[in-house]
C-alpha cells in the first residue's frame, strides 16, 4: 500500500451527465481532483494529465503502481494527433477508428504537456479519443488531456456502471459522472505503433480483424495473436480478478459453483449451480462483451468459491472476452 491509501475518506459526488454536471466535473479536474466518467468501453478514472500531483493522487486512489502508464484521452482526433508522433500506419489507424474503442501507443511528442508520471516515464504515450458523448463533453469542457485508467481498484474487474465505480472507489475520489451502463463493456484495444511492426498489446472492444486491413499486410503482426506481442506494462496476469476463482471452458458445473453461460449450451450439472448468468442467450459476442464484467461481479457477489465459464468462441470480440476470462482465471 502506498502512503495515500490510508488517507481520510472523502465525499464522492454523484453527478448527473447534464450541462451542470459536466461543468462541475471539469471544475474538479481543473483543481487537481479525480472524476470517474463513462466511455463507450468502461468507466475511466480521470485526472488532468498535465498535473503531476493529480496523476499521483490517481495512482494512489486506485492502488496502482506508478510504473504502469495511463491512457491520455482527447476530445478529437486532431487534438490526439498533436500529443504523439504518428507514422503513416498510426495516422491511418487513428483516422479509421477514432473516435472509438482504440488506444494507440506512439512516441510522445516532445511538446506534449502530458506529464512524465502519466507515462510512467516512458518515451511513448497511450492515446485515445472516446466516442461516448459524456466523455467528449467533459474533455471539451476541460480543454486538457485527461489521464484515465479503468475506474476500479487496481487488479479488480473494470467498471461498466457508476455503481461498480462506487463499489470500488467511493470515499477515495471526488466524483462520478453517472452515464448508465457502458455500451461496449470491454476496455479499448491497444495497438502500439513504435519502431518495427504494429503490435496489438491488448485485445479489446475494437475487434482486431479490421486493423490489418486498414494498414495493409506489411508491418502488421497482429495475426500472430496477442500472446506473441510484448505485454503492456500493466498486463499483469491476475488483472481483472474477481474474488472467486474462475474455471474456463467448463463442460460441466460442480455443485455450488456459479455458472457463466454463453448461447444455448447447457453444461451438465447446471441444476446444482449456486447461480447462473448468461453472457448472451443469442450467442451475440457484442452482447456478451457488454455483460462480461457486470456478470463476473454479480456471480462473485453470490459468494460462490468458483465461477465456471463455458467456452466462448475465439473470434472477433470473443478474443478479447477470452483474454479477460483467462486473466480472471489466473490464480493469485
Ligand atoms: O477502454 C479503456 O482503455 C479504458 C478507458 C477508461 O479508456 N482505460 C483503461 O485503462 O483500460 P487501464 O489503465 O486500465 O489500461 C491501460 C493499459 C495498461 O495496461 C497500460 O499498461 C497500457 O494501457 N499502456 C498505457 N500507456 C502505455 C504505453 N505507453 N506503452 C504500453 N502500454 C501502455
Ligand atoms: Mg484497468
């Protein structure tokens, strides 16, 4: 635990996402405070990325090691392009997929005001232009880059509602803008455009199939699969862990286990499950992604010692879903 973890509890304002709420949220950020806000992927915990003290507070509130860099959020593609050095491949990806669930890791622009602490001292920077209207309104109102990791305590499941944020961070942050459940439900896909081939550092809410097509085959190594790529500093194996243990590819449910289903498959022993939730009855991977973290939290809350997840197809968004399930399953 860092020194700040024991800091006195504070009141966390719950802001509605109207004009007044946006103004208040921007005011808190400008004063160096911490505001959680919805993006189309998951809720982020925002701090002014140009304010070293605010970013330090953010690491402390999350209980996150400061060697794990933060994504800087910008209100427009033009604004984001000014924060990094975009080669041809990076520029094409930015124009094709921003605003949206894509984070690009590029060399930081020397003139960028994003502080070194937000980048964990790296020469590169993770940049994202979210599509969510509330996120964009907040970024426009502040007029500065916002550093925002997922708004959960470090190592917990990412939040897809304001309630999830408060369950982890109430009393540790200044406010949360409540925009209801997020649409995508998985964190952004992270793609590094540094020296050498373009690499997927984290599969996520942007299915990676379209990336190779956008930049052309040369210089694209995403088809080797995310496992072959160098990991983001923060891709610790046990990230996204619920309290319960998670068992993958379950074809039968043992008595007392919580069951996480997908589609119409019904594993043996289901009738003795402690609780059952289906990511998507219709076997729709988009719906499954949107439900994943909320269902993991809900099954965890039943007190079951083990969550048994049936197989999810390894295609499209299923690649990111399986990535998160695998990491939730990694024993701590
Ligand atoms: O959808 C998302 O990406 C959400 C929303 C709020 O934007 N944010 C999010 O942030 O998931 P976080 O901090 O939970 O995950 C960001 C990941 C971390 O694993 C971090 O190591 C990696 O991005 N990252 C950030 N900057 C990087 C850099 N310069 N090089 C490599 N990895 C980087
Ligand atoms: Mg996170």
